[in-house]
C-alpha cells in the first residue's frame, strides 16, 4: 500500500517539525539561549525563512497524511502513483531543510534552493488531484453503464419515493 508509506513518513516528519518548533521557542520571544547570528533580527528575511521552514515542516506532512488514502485509489498507472507518493514525501523532507539552509546561510538565498522541492511537492499534489478526478470519472461511467436500463420501467411514484428516502438518509 503506497499510502501507508506516506502516512508513516509524514508522522515521523511531523514529530521532527514539532521538535524544531520547540527548539525555535528557546530563542523566539524571551530568549533562553542566544539567538543564532543569522536570525538575530526578528523581521529580517532569514528569520522569516526559518519560520516558513517550521510551517512547511508541519503542514507538508499533514498534507501527506490527508492525501495518503487517495494514493491507493488513484486511476493512474502505478509508476505515476509511485511518483506522486515520492514527490509528496521528498517535498515534505527537502522543502523545510532547504528553507532552513537558506535562512542560516543567507548567500544561498540567491540560488533559490527551495524552489525545486516546492515545485516537486506541488506536482505530487497535482498528480493526486488528476488521478482522483479521473477515478471519479471512471466510477461515474461504470455506474452509468451498469444501471443504464434500471430506470426504463420505473414510474414517477418510485422516483419520488427514492428522493424522499435519500433526503431522509442525509444527516442535517
């Protein structure tokens, strides 16, 4: 199961992201430890990048967990599903790392190291979305084919009863 890999990996990454947040809290407001030199000024780009890295370290694993069940149901060839899975996981690992690296070594900012992981992660999300939409289309087509003749002999009375039962089954 491809999705299980993403859930396991995301849970590990989520715990690491939370640990990084706890480490950041040591110097964030009332410093208990000396603020690292590149992060000395609260509103400077390096400090913003480190905060963005922390956000990415929390949110990208959560997105992996949300999308993981879809990975096993996508209407895509297996290599594309595998690619989506790896793009999501690698993006969740490398985007926070490259953002932190850019924050701690400011001359690296011009290299835009974080662009590739961001694009890769987005591509993984797009693949999942495309496969999920395609799966929905295939399911609708299959349902239509298997039930094509069912409504032919149905009276209006039966259609009204079905609508009433469907409405009653919906939670308010």
